[in-house]
């Protein structure tokens, strides 16, 4: 199954890229800041959640080991 690809000249490629770039709807500055703020907030919240979860599990495992070893 031999599929021949049509070769595109560099000038035609650049024209096609420009046409496609004109079709893009770029977000407003306000939308970008709001989205970035939400992402940063969620990163902080998830980091705190995983820190707390890690501390609880670490404490529990240390207590279990202490009980098991008899100290």
C-alpha cells in the first residue's frame, strides 16, 4: 500500500500556516489570568492535601512499628 504524499513548497506552507493562525480565537488577558490563578490555587491546595496525608500516614506507620518492636 503505497500512499504518495503531495509535496508542498515552503512558500505555500507558510501561507497555509498564516491562514490557520487567523482562525484561532485567542483568550482575553483577563481569562488567562483567571485560569492561571485557578491552576495555582489548585496546586497549592493539592500540595497541602498530600503533605497532610503523608504526615498522617508517616505518623501511623511509625506508631505501628513502635508497637511491633515493643519500644
